[in-house]
């Protein structure tokens, strides 16, 4: 089954100038969950958790609509400020110990 998917992806990407090794690398980073003993619900829960941790859901929400470059810059700057603020708070917490 996976080999069929790789072949389909390879044939779909062939027109875009991608080599088979590039397609294989793309498939290697995809999230995978194995279903054991027909436990589909447990596997689905595990997949959702994995995708949430990887940030795939947030990425899908961001790509659902066009984001203007100015909005994208503002979002990235806000995220950088938030990361910096958290790092400073952690550093202050370590200094007092």
C-alpha cells in the first residue's frame, strides 16, 4: 500500500521536476501510525495527538486562507516577541535560584 502511494506521488511530482529520492524524503517525514488488532479509534487518537504536536493543524488553519505579507510579518514578529519574553522569564527564574 505504501509503495503504491509513493509511486502515485512520484508520478504526480514527475511533472514538477522532482526526483524519486526527493519524493521519498518527503514521505519519510510524514506522520505514520500503525493500526494494531483493528484498534482504529486508538490509532486515530494517536494520529491526532501526533499531528497536534507537530503543528500540522495550526499550519492547515493558516493556509486555509491567503495571508497578506504584512500580516505574516506581524504574526512572526509577535511570535518572536512571545518567545523572547518567555526566555527572559525563564532566565530570571534561574537567576533567583
